[in-house]
C-alpha cells in the first residue's frame, strides 16, 4: 500500500516536472527538478523492479522526448553523462581502492586521441597511403580497443609508482597527467602524430546503422537531428555498462580487496591480499573506463585539442566524486550531474544576467555609497569562467564539513544484499 | 659545438637564477612538510600572491608618478617586504581555515583540501584583479636600474636582474638558516617537526609554531613571487602552477623536510632545466626543443621517487601504514 502511494506520487512528480521542462525551455530550475526525479526514484520505498522501470522511463523515454523539443537540454544531458562516466571511473580508483589519482584526465585523453587520430585524416601524416579516416564502423572497434589501451597505460603508470605512499602517488599521477598533455601538445614534430595545439578536425562520428530501419518505419530524419539523440543513447549505454561492471566488481572478492587496501594496507597485505596487483587492477579498470569515454567524447566533439585535457579537468572529476561521495555509485552520478549543471547553466546564467545588467544602463544610487552605473561592471568579470572557484570551494567545504560526501556508500550493503 | 660553448655562460646563469627561485619556493613546501607531513598544494598560489602584491604596488607608484622619483633600491625593498608579509599572512590564514580543522583526518583529506584551496585562490586572484583592473594578465613596469648588465671581459655579460635575484635569495636563505638554527623560535619549530606530542609537553605552543612555519614558508614563497615577476615580467593568476610543481620536485629531490636539501634540489633542478631548454634541440638536431623542459622536471620527479624516495640529502624516513 505504502509502495503504491510512493509510486503514484513519484509518477505524478515526474509528470509535473517534465511538463515544467517542456513549457519552460529556458529554465534551469525546471531541468534540475526533472533531474531530481532520478534521485527520488533511488530513495523511494519501492521494489527494485519498479525503480528500474521508472528510471528507464525517465532516461529512455522522457529525456529524449524533452531533448527533441529542446536540443540544449539534450546537450547538457550528454555532457552530464560523460562526466558521470568519468566520475564512476575515478570512483573505482579513489573511492574503492583509496588511491588518489590526480592525472585521471590523461586516460580520457588517450582514448580521445586514439579515435581522433585514426578516425580523421590525421593518421595519413605518418602512415603511407590514403587509408584514413577509417570508416565510421571502426568507431565500435576503437571503443573496445580503447578499453585495452586505457588498461595498458593505467598499468604502465601504476607499475612503477604504486609502491609510493598516498600523497606522493597523487603528485606523480598529477605529473603523469601533465606529461601526457604536454606530449599531445608537442608531438606535431618530428612526426606529426597529434597535430599539436591546433588539434584534430574533423573526427568521424559513429555510423547511423539504424537509419534504414527508421526509414522502413516511415521516420524520415536528417542525420544532423539524429546525432544528438544517438550520442545520448551511446552515453547512456556506456554509463549503464560502467555501473553494472562497478557493481559486480564491488560485490566480488576484488572489490573487497580494494576496500581492505583502502582501509588499511598493511592489514590487507597480512591477510593475503596481493596489494600491488590489486592496486594495478584498480588503476587499469578506472583508466579503461576513462579511455572508452574519451573515444565517445572525440566522436561527439568532432574537433579536439589539448585544451580539453588539462589538470583542471582531473580536479573537476575529483570534485564531482567527492561532492557525491567517494565509493558510492549514486554519489558519483549525483556529484557529476550537480557540478556539470552548475558549470553549464548556473554560471553561464549569471554571466548572461550580468551582461544584461551592463547593457541596461541603470544607475544604482545607494545611500551612503553614492551612485554606481551598472554599465561600469568590468567586462573581464565573467562568472562563467569561474569553474576553478566552484571546484575549489566544493573540495574545501566537503573536506571540512562532510568528507564522506552527500550520498556516502552504504556501510552494510554486502550483508543486506546477501540477505535479499 | 662552438655555438653550444658560446651560450654556456648565459645558460649557467639562467639555470642558477631559476634554481634560486625554485629553492625559495621549495622552502615553503619542505618546511610545512617537515612539521605536518603534508603537501601544501596551495603554496604555488601563495607565491603568485607575492607576485601580484609586487606588481600592484609598482603599478600604483607608476600611476601616481612617484616611481621615477623614488630610489629603485628602496622600491624593491618595499615591495619585497609587502609581498612577503601578504603571502605569509595568507598562508597562515589558509592553515587556520582549510588545514587545521583536518589535522587528525586521514592524510589524503588535507591534501584534497589544499588542492581545493589552490584552485579557489587562483580564481579569487582573478576575481579581484578583473574587478579592480578589468584584466588579470599584468606585467611588471620596468625599472631602469634592473635593465642594465655588468660586463665581465668581452664575452660574459651578467644582467643586474639576475644578480638581484641571486643576492636576494642568498640573503633570505641566510636569514632563514639563522632563524631556524640559532633562535629560540627556530628551535621550537624544529622540536615540533621532530615530535609534536613531546614538544607540546615541553611547553611549546604547537599550533602557534605551525602557524609560524606557514608564515615563514609563505613569506619565502612571496619573495620568490616578486623575484619571478621582476625577472620574467608577466604574471597571471595561473602562473604559479608550473613553478610550484617544479619547486615541489626540487624539495623532493633534495629530500623533503630538509632545508639545505631544498636549496640544493632547487639549484640542481634549475640547472637541469636551463640545460635541457638550451641544449635539447642541439643534441637532437631540432627534433625535440625547449618545449620539453616542463616534462623534464616531471621525469626527474618520477625517477627520484622510484629510485631514491628519500632524495639527495634525505636521511629521515618515517615508516607509516597508509
């Protein structure tokens, strides 16, 4: 009875919030309310199957429908998805195994450049013949390849440095991230591998293999309008796969070994956990997730350059994980969504608002302070550029007031899973 | 080959100047690490704050027209003292707000807070400067005295700027050495570094000594920031990242927690970097150039941590669990 009431309430909420989004295409608040429905589903006292049904209703049906009516929200949803996937990858390394990796974006860059180089004419620069760009079908091959490439580089980095103590490890991974970025930035000579700071353009998109099927059923859509939806579903697919893999790993002996290492490395080693091998595995798994997301990112962006893979991105992903709660899957999702939406919508909204204030020509006259012409607000002051301040505040405040994050992992999840 | 030899003196000079700058910054990392075993990631922003205080005072004097009237040595003295004070005080405030509440937390927690502080300060400087000047890329006004060079013989020419950096750095290092080794406060700091619990039992106010360490380290960083600004002229809120990271490398290279080690590490790293920047392209026939000099520092850092984590002069090893 209670579950039924909760379910009906949720459906009513989802319906209202999606109507709100539909009729207020510019409202950040409406979109946030709509996103919150996923959180409510997670917390509702409903059977697993009902939760699954409701969240797939939101993600597979409502979001695309709303996205078609307003492409901007779909773009936001894709970005959120990409960061959710990255945060989940970092979650394995930092949250489960307790290894602070500050160069996580390097693996993302490796995946992105892997597809960018071979999925564009760039590879012709150093491979004779005119084989490139590869046909769009290769996208899926590279998606799989990138998982191995990520795992390989993750292990390669891990092998020498995993014996280091926690804070040293953090700095070395930071250095590794910068090394990769710097290599990407400079490897346009002696052989032009990455085209340096100019970046690579245009990168092939994945194939629209379903277009004939749509055609058969009488849906005629141009490729340009299909791609956003297509990428949305690809990202969603990737996120779901990552969640499933993370959950299986978390409940396996590997996950228990990671958590043992995180809590007390010496005790874990004494209990027979192969510490270095397990740490390597955590590095490799996290890295392979990031690399796979990178391939998708390159295909979506069409143009990539080294600017997308700076230290700030690594810290951004870390801030997302920490905000939500390290070691917790819903936490990583929540953190990534909130931070991305704050950056994409709230800060930009503030910038636009300031701009309109500047152009309004209103002169404020304050008592005591005299008058202030609003067009005098300095043009260099743009809230949209203050991502670092957001990340910084998140990190400091969370560490001081709630280091376990907003949605910390449930302590006794194993036991309750076993009982169910 | 002849060309390579002919640039040798200036490369050496560049390396030494860079090295002293790294050494001054590295002191902040190493002193804090010695006391708290904690990497103060925001130290690179403390350094940038020093550079910004210096440029603001110089620009202020310039617009009021008194820059030319005052003696340059006096101006330099004023900006150094002001920069050191500001950086030191901000470092102290940072410790109070962002690190002290986390002192008993697991070791990665304060590190993450420090990274957050670093990011926050970068954009905070940008915020203040863009409201105040409508730009955050500032350049130091040139002081005539600093633009001249001394000539030794026919080939060797030493810019006064570089001499100033070296002389100031040496002076600071001397004072720091005196302070840490010969004064009561310095002895108290060393006692806290060795064993905080016992030091506290001996009546040393541990918290105040930690704050003092942050102040002294921050002041050294601020002085380095001013010297950086005088030497390279351009500063922006983000220009602390690479010098900070390299100075940390220098601190690790010398053995973290070890004050003479930080100086040695800084100079070695500065020389390595200057040589890499000038000779890499000669050695590889132009295939790899100066753009790889930043990579060099990281390569050094990684190699040192793998093969000699105690650094060149480190003898202190503390084994611990996590």
